[in-house]
C-alpha cells in the first residue's frame, strides 16, 4: 500500500487523522496549497513549508503540456524537479481540460482537445492520465473523471457519471507504480441519487481514497453546504476523503464538519497576489487607502513571516509600487492562514469542541466586501 | 562620526577595507544590491542577506514620491519599514530626477520636475535631499548633484560641476543627523581637468566619503575604464570611494583595480527578472531551448540557494510558464554571483594576487550574446 490512513479522533461527522504517504505523514483535515506549474505561485518550497503546508497539489494538465511529464520523469520526478520533499497529490487533468482547453471532444475513449498554450491537438485518456501522474511520481494520483458544469441536464450528468465510473476502473487497471495511491472521484452534480450510485460503484472498486468532484463548478455555496454531509457519508469511513477545488474558509469548515479530510484551492495564493488577505476578522484589502500609514501587522497574533516582520503600510506600499514582494508576502500569509485554520480545526476535533470552534470562528468573521 | 573606514590591504591601486556604519560593518570592495522602492525586487531581506549582501541601496527619488519619506520616518525609518537590519546607502535622487521625471527645470536653488508617477509638480533642493534621507534614516546619504549626459557640451558640464559643488556645500550645512554619513559626488564628465577641479573643491569640504558620478549615463565602457584610474586617484586615500550605478562584472573589476570600494547596479536583479544569469563562464540565457532538459544547476560550484536546489531545466520551465519564482531564483543567484565576485576580489587583494585574479577571471568569461 502506497498510503495508510488512521483516524485518531471524531467529533460528530468531523474527523482528525493521519495520512501516511511515501514522502511523509500528513495530519488531517489538511489544506493543500496549489502548485499548478510545479511551483506554488510566488513562494519557495521553504516558504510553503514554513507556512505550515504538509502536502501540496500539482496539476497534471499543466505539467503534461509544459514542461512535459516525460521530461519531469527524466529529471527525477516532480518532487526533485520543484524541490519539494513532502507529499504531493496530482489531479488527473480532467477538470482543466474541461475548463481551460478549447474544442474539447469527449468519447468513451477519452477527451480530445486543443492545448490552451500552443493550440496543439491532444488527447487525455484514463490510461494516459495514470501514465502522466506516474511519470510525475506524486504520492497520490487522481483518476480521470468527466466533470460537467453544475447546471448540466440530467442526461448529461448521468452519462458523465457512467463514463467517470468506467474511466476510474480503467485507471485502476492501468496503474503500475506501487508507491502511488490512486483516488477515485465521485461525480453526479446536484442529484443525490446519482451521487449515491456513483459512490456505490466506485466504492466497490476499493480505491485507497475518494474525492468529491464537481463542487467548484458554479453552484451556489449554500447548495454545496446542503449537499456535503450526505455526499461525504457515501464515502468509506476508513479512507481519506478529498473535496476537490474548495474553497473559502467557511467552505472548509462545512467540509470538515461533513467529514472531509483533504482540501485544495487557489484562493490563498490567487487572492494574495491581488492584495486580498485573510484574517480571523475577515478579508483585508491591502490596496485600500486606510492601510497607507497603518503600522500594525496584517493580522495581529499571526506568527507567519509576513506578520512577524512587516506592517500593513509596507504591504500597501508594495502593491501600490507593483513590487513582486507584495504578492509573495500576502500569499505566504494566506497559505499560513489556511493551514492555521486546519490546525485549529484538528485541535478542536481532538478535544471535542469542533462545533463551538466553528460557531465562534464564523461569528467573528466579517466580510465587508 | 557616523562611519569609519579602515584600509586593511592594498594591491596596486586596489584596496580592501572595513567600513563601519551604525547598522554594521561592511567589507570592501563591496557591491550594493539596489532596493529602489524599499525592496530588492523579488527577494526577501533574508534572501538578500543569504546571497552575501552586507549593505543595500535605497532610492531617495522613488521613496520620497511613494510612499513618502515622512511616512517612512513615522513608521520607524527605512530599515524597519523594509525589514533590513544591515547598512543602507541612499542616493540623493538627483540622477532619477534627470532620468525619470519630466519637465525638469534646474536653477541654482534646485530642480523642479513633474513626478513620473502622478504628474505632481515637485522640487528637489540640496536641503530637501538631505531632509528626505534623514527621514529615511540611511547609514550613508548622498549629496544632491547635477548629472548631465555624457555627451553634454563643455559649458553645460562646467555649469553642472559648479552647481554640484555649491549644492554639496549646502547639503553639508543642512545635515542634522549625527548617525548618518554624507558622501560628496564628483562630476565633470569626460573632462579630466573638470573632474580634478570638482574633486579638489569637494575634498576641501572634508566629506567622510566620495563618489564618482556620471559614469553610467551613456558613455562607452572603454571610455569609463580609461578614465577610472585617474578619477579614483583624485579621491582621498583614507576615505571610502563609491562608483555610482556601475555595472557589469568587468566594470567592477576595473573599478576595484582603480581603487574603488563601493558599487551599486540594477543589473543582477533586472537581468535576473529577464532570465539572464551570470556565471563564471559568462552570461546564460535561461529562456534558450538548450536548457529545456538540462539537469545541471545554473552555475556548477555555486553554493547559492538557486544553484543548490534547482536545475537549469526547472528555471527554463519557470520562465516559459511565466512563474514568479523564476525571476526570484535567478535574481537571487545573480546577487550571490556579484557578491561572490566581491569576496573573491577581497581575498585576491589581501593575498597580493589581484592582477592574476582579474586576468584569470576575464580570460574565462565568454559573452556569446
């Protein structure tokens, strides 16, 4: 087994556990910073680590297109290529094909599409998705799935689920590496019965971990919050559960409450690059003139490198002057913020205070945007 | 005295010494990375320090315009604002007024100009230049000088020198802080007699350090190389000598050979952001396809963070993918490269091998650009 998963604590449906991978142990629930193109944007791996990251995500679609998965394999794999010695999860590339590529044609065989970089005609099949991820050498790989938009019609959803199940089985058959765990992805949109059917089929295939897909593709957050408990409950209790591409701090709390263990999202880094910082009191927009002379750190009490060493006035200046250090420092803080949230959630679960923690957390949060 | 300067070794006209400032001791000859807008572009102060930097430069013109020198003063000074605890030298802003601002009008009183940021009409006088730098709280401040282009006619050069001398004296009179050293700047373009006259007048005013200005404003490198020995010799032996805004590695070696102690230039960081790296074998252009699969570090034998952890293939990928980490890593290497050059030069001077060092260094350097 490439991975093992041990549940340590439960608090309602929320769980705290340990996920052991070939590149180290991860405490769950955990947030995975996104390193799309073999770098967490604007941060060195040491900064990512210092922010509390235990596992990061890499994007199969982007890396297969550029620099190419064979190249990364020949250079010793993704860990070595990007100088990250900890665990890595790679997605399957399916979501990016549907969201970034053009002229996408899906058949049972796979997805044909044009590269968003150079217009090359390419094909992603379940077998190729596994091959790419084995070349990258991630600790956890994802099966290729079909991810229709949230408002797709029932027939389309049904077809996507059937294809997702068949593709998952083909990925499983094609797997060669014993040091990489392959997770399945449950689709089914907003249809509980479709989700249940998809989960049932995939659980029968006995994957070492399961993800919920299709929850960051345009639905209202409230819909997702309402659907998550039932969806998470469809997944095996003893295996890690991953909610793909989600989300805001509140979404992570709802996910954890529903029994999710793994999360990823570009929000901390993307928002950081745009001068939007997360704090326990809500978001802070550092371009606002009110910060121009503010000697206080971005978030009082935060021990991250940014908050320990710089004022809001300095961060405001960096963004006004369009200096690279601004995006770097605020990305760093935001990643640290997300990982502190996970740490606090784990502690709350371990001590049976998770509900109080969530209520207190959200009562303090003010979003004036 | 805010600073003291001790000469330790001589080798021909080259010298190695120690410059003691309120924020620490600097080994000379030294290169100062440029932190124009209160940040060395793309690098944290820790990265700048790890690259071997002992003193950095801040730009008075930029900082006075944005975020403003009073704001920086109110927040505890430039060191604290930007989280750099080592020595800082600030220029006077004169060079930037002449090169960046528009509608510049110079009188004996000072320079009137329009801000390149928001078009505000502003004035920089010798007194204001000192005031700004005292607000910033740098260890070494520069007098306001008039810096005409290299091809200015003799009358213009003569007038600029006369004004530069008068302005230097006014700066000296206006100085209030005892923890900041004020350096004078010798102008005079390509006219040896004018340079000599300017130096004579300024030396009579007994500044704690002297700079050569006007050597990065369009003249051919060969002209500068030819002029430097005589120009450096005009400056007091016992005081630090600073060649402003210069330059390429070969220019630094010629400068050191002429007896210069301090240098600054944007080349290591600007080139680094553009994927151009310095190595002992000459420049390396990391966007070139030849690096796409190259597992070697940027420069073999270099101990900097970039070379210790990343391949040329990875750096090539980062620039192809327009990832921020590319400019950061190559800037880091280039700054480390410049500071290694200084370290090697100091050792060569201390052991009486400087000429052999320069010859060996330049014989190896290949610029295929």
